[in-house]
């Protein structure tokens, strides 16, 4: 982990740098899209969160009961009922796939977002100490997958692919192409129709991903800035630590409570908008 002696910019940069395989010497991908770069930390944390969600589902399944349901079972049943109602309002008939997908998205995104509650220096410090013992000069590890562009865009692209599938299934290949040529301005404005429809379709996954990324990135950045209140007093050590340490604790506590709302709200928005976009895609009329 970078020490505070390197300055605020180095501290922030270190916390926003991924453990990347196939990246450049400064641990950055060669471009906005780099298929040869793999952010190992985001993959590891994402898989751990997915495993925790799966274990939670198995735990609830093995303890399902009608006579004396637990609090977590009732919460999950309420979530399933709410998602089913949302799907029922958007789709003309029952669609278990979209309901299950939306609930899975909510739980997985919420789990990844909750990683932001872990103290900002804890994981980098532990892994940094291990890395230094193994001879690594710098060890980078970001704990929040949704605070990087990779994860939100990966999920949004999957939702977009399913959206295109529903459009094909509802309208057929001919109807799908016709939609680009005639919607929304009529058959005599094909160029404008193609441009407008492309923008309309592509804006959905882009907005879906950027909304989640922007909120979680801001949260991660604010936690790092709050941590610097104390680090600024410790480097070099001074009496101001008596002021900055309580402010750091108070600010971190207040922001953590507020951030919990953001964590679940963003997971909820991503899941609900996925249902809405897929419901719009399966409509045959425009």
C-alpha cells in the first residue's frame, strides 16, 4: 500500500488502481476497451459475492417452513413477491426467467456494493503487507467491483443482449429490421429512424452502467478522502491527530449510514430498470 508520505494524490491513485494482468506498466489498460487486460481483484471479489449470494439462497432453501418462517425467509419472500409484481406489470404473461434474473441482480449488486463498507485501508494494508513479504513493491487491490467501469458495463451488456433477444423473439428478424427503418418518424425518414433507434437502444445499457458506477465510485472516493483526514495528521505526526481522528470517525460513520441507503438503492434501480427494459423489448407495437 502506498504510504501517506507520497501525498494525497498518490494515496487516492493507489486506492483507485486495480490489480490488473495484461495492463501497462502503470497498471492501467491500454485504452477504454482492452480485451487483453484482466482486473483480477474485481473478478475475485465479484466471484466471492456471487458465492455468498448462492450460499444465502441455499441456507434459506434448506430452512423453508410455513409454520414458523424466519425473518430472513420473510424478507426474501417479500422481495420475490415484489419482483413478481413488477414483472407482472411489465410483461403480458408470467416470466419466471426475468423475475429470477432481476432478484439475482439485486442480491449480487447489493453484495458487491456492500464491500464499500469495509474500512478503506483494511484489505489493501493486509494484502500489501503480504505482498511486501513476498518481495512485491506495490500491491493493488480494489474491494468494490461496481466502483470500476468493468463490472457495471459487463452486467449492462448482458441485459442488453437479452433485450435484443426479446426484440427478435417478439418481432422476428424482419420486424426487428423494420423497427430501425420506420420507427419513430415513419418509412420516409429511414436515416433519422436508424440514428434515433440506435441512440435509444444503446442509451439503456450505458445509462444502466454509468448510474451504478458513478454512485459507487463517488462513495469509494469519499471514503478515501475521509481516511486522509487522519493520515494528514499522522504524516508527519502532530497534535492535530486529536482533532482529525474524531472527525474521521464521525464523518466515516455518518457517510457509512448514508451510503448504506445508496448501496441498496442502486442495486434496486439496476434490477428494476432491467425488468423495465426487457419488458419494453418484448413489445410488438411502437
